[in-house]
């Protein structure tokens, strides 16, 4: 029996995975029995290469994915378990990873995860101790045996990319983050749910053009129906967009005698065909609860002629007005034209640009490693009575100025220079330190009341100086929680924070 890793690299077949959404309840409940029956039927289907099980999808508490995954694994089918950072800190994630490795779950889809949305009266505290990049780094280190005193795990690490964003400041940072995930050890990529063939093509081309085309890319196919389309259209799932035109189409077909079943299955089969035609390694089917529907999609997809996907791609164009595309449109195919990267118009000023420029200069002046000011700072804080805090007056100046200028929360391991002087602790609901999560909506955070995504703002600030493509060139940031409540200035001068440690590498 081939493992998923072997299939991804050695098989010539176009692969199929199916998503199994966990349930709220224990294994004996009616919903769990339904999910287990569905899983059992999928196990019997030789064309299903793996089954993925979600981890508290949508931020809702559910049965742990390994409970549903075990019978699938024991039946000999490859399982991909989703592992997210929203409910566990890094110790909890490591502990869970050891458990998964011990039980034989070697395929993991590492994600930041959705902000807790419901369950327990929506009172849960989100964790986000690390993000998806931090998690991928951790799993890679586990695969390498940490510090050689530990056994090596065997995780095949998957990651997700969100390629259907609206604005330039969302699209490009998503691509940069994708590169970061691969740099940290992601071995296969699945894209977010979306319905635009030009963006599907663009992702394929972007990976090919940026030296990461060898990483297997799986296309997400969500099987819609009229109800699901309405749900997504109302922005109920962060990062998933159903445009008015697509909603209209779904409602129209949903009114047919079979509630549009055959139409929606064919629609899904066409998406899978487009992915195959574009050179993706496989398709990942979601939104299904019925093994016959899975079989039907595969059957329909097989019946298409080799070039049919090209005409399907012309139909599957549900982008939004003013949507940014990395490549210009090819007039004939209506897909991306790899020879023409889109112009990204320059701006002279954006909100906060004065503070950004001033902060950058000041930071450079005071904290450049090896400079006279940095040596003076290190001497001053190390001679103070508490080198974790530095001299009292200096600490007071730091707290007041950073609190007023950046809404600093005194985490002690400062990421301001990594995010164009925007604080992830106070202005990012998920404390993302390695690029944006996939949840932003038209540039705003998925969590109400937060406002524009800091990564979009950071991108726009860097763009003022033509530095936008360097947004994530720094080493992966894994925040040091031991430094909370200590002086970030002292930590930088004395080489305790992530930035000073990275500068020495
Ligand atoms: S020290 Fe931490 S909380 Fe304060 S500005 Fe920097 S990242 Fe934000």
C-alpha cells in the first residue's frame, strides 16, 4: 500500500482526497455513525486516495479528528488529519503530534485555524501561541529528531494557501506566505475553496515561476448546493467567497426537481477536470456526505474529453469586480498569461506612512546590531538592577511610547520591524507573525471590530519603498512567550528576542 507521500511523488495518477468533517458529539451519536458510515464507504472506493478529517472546523468544538481517523487508518486508507493552532499552544500541539505519530497518522495538514466561532456560548479563548508557519517549523524539527536525543517523526506535512483574495495587498502576501510554508517544510499544498479558473491557473504558474513548482499542489473542489452557496455568500466562512453571480446560478439550479444534485456534481467534476488540465496533482473534494456523490463526480470527470477543461475554465469565472490578479489575462484562454505579470501601481502615501517611516529610521538608528547605539543599550540594560526590564526611566519611556504609537501589549518579543511597525498582539486577532491567515474579507480581519488586516497594511507600507516583495524575507518568527512583560528594547540589545537571534545566524 503506497503512502500519500509516495503517491504524491511516485504515482502518475491524478489523486483524489475527500474531506470528512468531524461532528460535535461522541462516536456513538447518530451524526458520528453517519460520518463513520460515509468514511467506511470511502474506504471501499479504490479511487479515493486519502480521507482528510477536520480539526474543530469553523472554530467550532468537535470530536477530535483522530477518533474518526482511526477506523479509516486501520482499514488501510491514507488519512490526513488537520492540525490547527487555535485551541492548543505549542506544547499541546507537540504532544498531539507525538500521539498522532505513535498511532500511525503520518499525514498532517498544518493550519492556523479559524477563530473560535461558536460552541460554549462563543466564550472560548483562542490560543494562537504559534501560527501555521510556526507549526510547520515544529513538525519539521520533529521529523529531524529535534536535538538528536529524540526519535524522528515521519510526518508528511501539508499546508493550505488562499489564492482567491480580492486585493493586491491580500493576494501577494498570501503567495509570499505560501513560499514561507514551503521553505519551512510543507511537502504538499491544498488551496482554499474558490470558484475562479484564472486564479487556479495563476497559483499553478506562480509556484512554477518561483521555484516551488515541484511541490505537489492539490485543488480544492467544494461541492455546492443552494443552501451552502447562500451560507458562503453571507461570508459565514472566513476566506470562502460565493459571488452574486455564482449564488444566482446555484439558486436557479437548486430549484430544479433534484435540487440541482446532478448539476452540482457536474460542476464539481468540471472543477476537478480544470485542476487536472492545469497540472495540479489531484483534487480535494469537500462538502460531501454521500459516497455515491463522490463516485459520480469521479465518473463524470473521467468521461470528459482531454481538452474539455479549457471550455469549463472559461465558464468558471466567479471573481469579484476589481479583483487583483498576479498575471494579466490571456485573451484567448481567459486564464493567466505567464508572460505578463500585472503592474502594481505605486502609491506615495498610505495610512500611517509617516509613523512607519519615522519608526523604521529610529529602529535602524537604535537597534542595528553591532552599532554604537546598540552596544550602549546593551551596556546600559545589563548594568541595571533588572536586565530583563532595564533602567526604570528607560522602561517607562518604552512602555508609554510604544503603547501610544503602536498599541503595544508588552509581549517582550517584538515583531514591529517584521510587520512594517504594526503590532500583531494588539491588531491581529490571531497574532500572526509570519504573514496573513486566510480569513481576511476584502482587506478586513475576519473578526469583527479589528479593522483592516495588518498584513495588508504592512504590504502597502513596504510598497512605498518598493520593498513589498520582501514582506516575509525574515526568518520564520516563533514568538518567545517567556519574554512577556519584559522590555523588548532590552531583549533586542541583549540578544534575547527572535530578531537579534536571527541576525546572528
Ligand atoms: S513588543 Fe509585542 S506587543 Fe509590543 S509592539 Fe512589539 S509585538 Fe506588539
